[in-house]
C-alpha cells in the first residue's frame, strides 16, 4: 500500500540501478523526507563507494510509468552538519581503474573498491583495510575546513588547530547519517585558507529519477557521463546506452527550497532519489567542488501522466529568475497591452519562466541540448526558442 510519507535513511553504494529494490511506494501527492549524506569528497575518499556520491535509496512513486514525468516540490532543506571540508582536487595515479570517482583501487594489494579504515588524521589517514596502504584516489591541492553557526546562516573557514580538532571527531561534526559508509572528509584536516566568511544558501546537487540501466550517481549527467563511454571498468557505456541517463546530477544552485523540478520517468515508479546537498555555491563549481553537507530534505511529489521529457525542467524561486525573465507585474502587463493595442494587436502572450536543464561534454553541447529539449516539449523550432 502506498504511503503518504516515506522516511529515508538508507543509501546506494554509488550506483543507480533500476534492478535494485526501491523504497515506498509513496502516494502521488505524498512526501519524501531524506536524511542525506554529504556528497563529493566523502565518497571520493571512500573507494568502496562506486560513484562520486552517496545518494539515498530511490523511492517508488505510485502510478508513475515510463513516459510520464514526476513533479518534485522542494519544501525544505535543513543543513545538519556543524562543519565540513572541501577544496580543489588532484587525482592519485595508480589508485583507480580508468575513473577515480568510480573504480578506486589499492596501489599496494590491487584490491578494487577496497574497504578502508581511518588511522589518525591528515592526508594519509585513510588506509586499505586489507594491506594498510594509503589508498584514496584523491588529495587536496588546496583545501579548507569550514564551520557553521547554530542556525546555519554563516560559515567561517578555520585554521590548523581547529581543523585538526574537528578531524578527530569527523562523523559527529559532519553529522553523517548512521547508514552512510563514507569516510568524513574533515579527517584530512585541510586548512589552507582560514578566516574566510560566507553566507549559506543550501541547495540539492543530486535530485532526480533512476536511469534505465545501472549508472554511477555522479555520472548521471552528460558531462561526467561522457567519461563512461568505452571506459575500462564494469560501468562502461556507449553513446547510445548513455541516453538512458536522467540527468539527476545537476549541481544547479537554483535547485533549492521553494523550487520545483519536473523529472523524466524512465523506469516504473520513477525511482526518485536525492543527495549531495551543498551549503552554498556560485554559478558553477570552478574549483571542482563546494561545501558538501548532511541535511534533512523534504519533498512533495506528483505524477504528470503522458509527459515525455528527456531531462529535468526547473521552475525556480522567483528571486532566482533573471530580471528580464521575471513575470511582468500587473502594471507592466497593462502598459504592454496598451502599447500592443496602439499598434493594432488585441492581446499579448501569456508567459512564465521555465528553465530547461541541458547537459553535455562541454558548455556549447549542453546549451544545444537544453535548446532542443525546450523545442521538443513546446513543439516549436530551436530558432524560436
């Protein structure tokens, strides 16, 4: 029987697999509440996790079938982490098979997806459980540890002594959920840029539906997904099979509390999943990463039958809509209509802002993809879009 509310505190091993059991089902119009695990760096230094994130176990939505779409209303995002760490990364050669986000390998014993243990703190603290070798596929080139005030309004990067204190009790400071297996990134104790203050504006980096075939969560998008094409590991794809992705890994900072996301349904039940909440981010991740945190996320879901889309459509918070795209006020509409009538027109077009998420190997390809998705849904040409 479908439930009005589904509570989630279990996670994938980094792979979105439509053959794995889903939670739920949740009712059409019901709610999903997830205690999310931090994304990016924690899974990146936990080679047992076979993807760059550790998203929640997907949830079956009642009545959702392939060819439908699921509306996801983000009702709230509450950051629970007291601290986190991040920075710019460098891959460690010899510690992965083709892709450091997916196929971690111990450089000493050769174990693929090795389990790890934490020995003290610092960049060499995470060790292969089998042979004891330093085994993480990534290290920092420049990194920081950041702490948050009690109400999660402001973050401040800390100096070495504070970073090391946090590192010794990483799971507690990061509030990593009980069922998460990731190593807390604060264990590495980075402190290269202390004393920087910033506001928080949390958003969801991973939000979407399950792809038609097993795909690593961090590669469920056209940019990172391109690394799967002809890869040497077991999750390799072709350009054709990669079309089965659903583009849930967006890292778009406008996917935040109050926004609405419309996602494609490519498997029965849709398989809604969430993870990788960021405490803040600009218009992209120039350093490759930002401040990943644990959070409690509340979503409301609705099914739209027979709405076939290939990727996400965002209805942003009005504050996030560019000035020229904001809906006209009544006074502005009256002025526009008056001008239209002066030139012989009886009415003006009614409009509202839609953001089509495009994806691809580079920005130009992603823009072309977004334009085509808009044209296909709206049944107009790309030049008209």
